[in-house]
C-alpha cells in the first residue's frame, strides 16, 4: 500500500474485525478514520449482482466531477476489465480477501493519472456480500485533477491480502501480481478471457494483465 488513506483504513478495518472475517457495518465509527474519510467509500450490492456507491468521500467525487452516490462501481471500469473486477469482488465478498488495485484513470480531455484502490469485506445483516468498504486515492495529484472528470479506468495491477493466513502467499501474507501490458490481451485488443495459471503453487485465473487466485484458504 502506497497511500496513507489505504493504510489507515486497512489498519482500522483489521483492528475492528478482531477474530471475525469482516467487521459489521454498524461497528464503523467515522471519527476514527477522519484522515481517510475524503477518500473512503462504501459499496452496496444490487439485485442484479452489481455494486453501486452507497457513500463516497469528497475527494472521489471531485476526481469524477460528480456525486457518486447510487452510481455503478462496475461501470467505472473499461469493458475489458469488467469481468476481472467482478471476479475480484467475489474474492473479497466470498473469500474475505482484501484487494488492492492500481489503475490508470483517463479524463475527458485525455489526461492520465494513477490511482490506488483498496476493497475490504464488510458484514451487513449477517452477509459479507451486501457491503464493501474501500478507499480510492490518486498516487499523484496533478494540478488538473478534478478539472475534467475521469471517464475511463484501466487496471494496471492488483494485490490480494489474506489477513488470517500470512503464510499462504509468502512471508508478508500478500502477493503482488502485475503483468506487463505489452504481454496482455488488452494490448492486443483481445477481451478478458480467463486463462488457468498457477501463482506460487495456487490455482488462479489470468485476466489479461492480472491474475485472481481462487479461494485463498486451505
């Protein structure tokens, strides 16, 4: 994690959950994460299985030049990454992994900057599929950010973290998986076809320039 907001929110989430796989939505106290609130968001599951913003901090709304509440999270991503994002969300909600995603955001006038997003499971009414807690922060903050809306975002890498299993993916409990774009299906114009691969001995699916490890617990 590179950004303070991601580190702060992850530390708070991890402390709050205790021995549980995820904390309860009712446990959240905004005053405890005031330094990350502007970059924090909560997603909610809709009947069609997609996720929309239930809450979104002011820095997020500024980057997109609009209020994000009730807008689709899945729709933010370029079409070639949609399937990968949905798979990633399932790793968070079903396997209780924490996902750290880096992506390139492009504005309406073609300007680019990179962002870091963290996604964590959040229990709501007994389910970890109904809500997701997250933060999104620009790795750099160019002067023009917020002048023109980000209208396209492309995944450049991801990190899956298994908080209860530090030995599964190495001594740090996580593994950074990022594939050079020149080798990816995105660069060649091919859609996100899932290709079975093995990462550190575990079964995974490769989607263009990233891989998602199935399960995460044994």
